[in-house]
């Protein structure tokens, strides 16, 4: 789950939660895509994506899964 969505669940029903709702956008989907890609590679290769023979894909996944939404694609 993207960090901003987790924060939304933690702050639901509070004034801060209203601000978080406005901050959610398509970058949450980019985060989810990164999770799916990482899981796929790790299950197919049996290794963490960083050690699998896909350095470019590892960079894409890392950028998709950035904690800061502004750092994602």
C-alpha cells in the first residue's frame, strides 16, 4: 500500500485526513505497479529484484515505489 494511502487510513475522520484525500492521485497506481513488477520478478527468479539480472527493471521498480509521490513517474 502506498505510504499516502496508509496515512489516509490512519487519519480517517480527522481534519488531517481531509488533506490526505486531496493528495491522493494516480501516483498511488504507479506505486502499485512497482509492487506488482517486483513480486513478479522475485517469484520468477527466486531472488530479490536487486540481485536478479534486471538492473534497469530494478531502477524502474525503485522509482515506482518511492516513498515520496513526487519522486515517482
